[in-house]
C-alpha cells in the first residue's frame, strides 16, 4: 500500500503548506500520509467500528506528541476519556481535550471547564462548540507549543438528530475551515445508513476524502477509501 494524497481540495491549497509534516494513519491505513488541514469523513453502518477507527487515528497522534481534541455530541467526557485511555494509555499529562456537548444537556449545570474538558450546553449549541474548540486549539498552540493537532467530531449523525441539514452543513463548513486554517487533521464520524443519499452526498462535499468502514462476508471489519489516491 502506498502513500495517500488528496488530488482535488487539498492540492488547491497550494504549495505553501508542503513544508509541514504529514499526518500518518498507521494501524488504519498503513503507510498513509495525509497533508495538514485535511478533513476526513469516517462513514459506515452502525456497529462496524467507526469510533474505534477514529480513536486509532487519534492515538497515533498522541504517540507522536500531537494534540488530540474530541468534540463529543454523543457521550460525556468521562466515558470518552475511559475509552480513549484503552487506545492511548497515560494520557493524563498529554495534550488531550474533550468538548463535552452532553453533560450540561443532561442537567449537570454545575460543571466547570478544566484543562482537559470544556462544556458546550448541548449538541444544538454549535456556536459554543466552535468557541470551545478554538479555546483548546489556542491553549495547545500558544500555551503548550503543540503545533499539530488531530480533531474528532463524534458524531454528525447526532447533530442531525437535533438540527436540520442546512444548519449542520453551515456549522461543518465553519468547523472544517477552522481545522484547515490550524493545519490540523479533522475526523468526522457519521452513520451512513441513518441518512438518505441526498444528505450524505451534500455532506460529503465538505470533506477531502472518505474512510468507509463496514463488515465483509466473514464478519470482519473492512476499510475502504474514496477520494484518496495512492501515489
């Protein structure tokens, strides 16, 4: 398997970014190197391991000393940390942050932001989510000197449960732009079978490539890509 690149959106960003180190996706796409500012959609049916794939990619970043930010619209920060710890142990002092969009919505109004967790009021609070993401990026970049970051939004499907497609599209347009301007790597999980083809095709316009996660006839996880070229 060769090295991967994105021929359309990514190349249009110009040669100015070529001096930046690439992001590797070992354990998911061996020998893959993805350019800074790239946004990838991780798509597939429920229970096929999309979240596991995303955490594997994030854990590779933690191993490399990169920052990791998880925007969780599905689970509270404690559950996310517990799960991520199984992929990247000893993360207490690592640059890892969770934007928790669940806990306050569930009625825990007395929670306060910390070094590792920032709280948005709900998955509908897209302005708040964007602010908390930017705060983590600034803290990692300016406060800790972490120039490379991997960002996961889990999941788009949850956002679509609370808001219409147009609203989510606008939010993701801003979100992916923030990832691009920060030279980060953006990952976005979606349950492909929960949405119609028109919704999926509309959202795919925002991303540089797609990692499709499914199961083969033997029940084993299969991973394919779209929009990624081997060179």
